[in-house]
C-alpha cells in the first residue's frame, strides 16, 4: 500500500523486462549450478564443484550489473531506486555460495515483480 504500490511509469516496461530476465536467469543458474556443486562435492570432484561455484558467482555478478545498468536507464524514480537497491543487495550476496539465501533471491525478484506489475 501507499507510494510503493502499483506499476512504474515511463520506460518501465523495457527496464522491467530486462531486469526481470536477468533475475530469472541468475536464479535459474543458481539453482542448476548449486545442484551440480552439491553432486560434485559428494563425488569428491573439486574441479566440478569449483566450476559450478564460479558459474553461480558469474550469474549473480551479471544480475547485479544488469540491475545497475537498468537503474541508470529507468525514468521512473521508484523503479530507479528499487533497481539500485536491488543491485546493492545482490552485491552483498557476494560470491560465497554457502551463505546465499534462496529466499532472499526470491524476495528480491518479488519486489521487482510488484513494481513492474503489468
């Protein structure tokens, strides 16, 4: 409710689409690679585990970069702020896969979805 509800204006449809695609890709990669990493650790395959961990890190870095970029493009002030905040939050997730909270990833995507509601 209040100022935070409803869809964003201006060029929000394009900005939202790019940010949402990046989020979906990052979360999908996270889930897929986490499974591979767990399997590799179980099989004592350090190389495969490291590769999966690196792919997760890259996916999160790419998501953060896209959020920052789209934040600079956004004409809607709320959307601009949300994307910048999300980029900072994705940045705090860091590259320590063990400390990433999947519910936090989901919460970030839901915030974006709410503001970008069609």
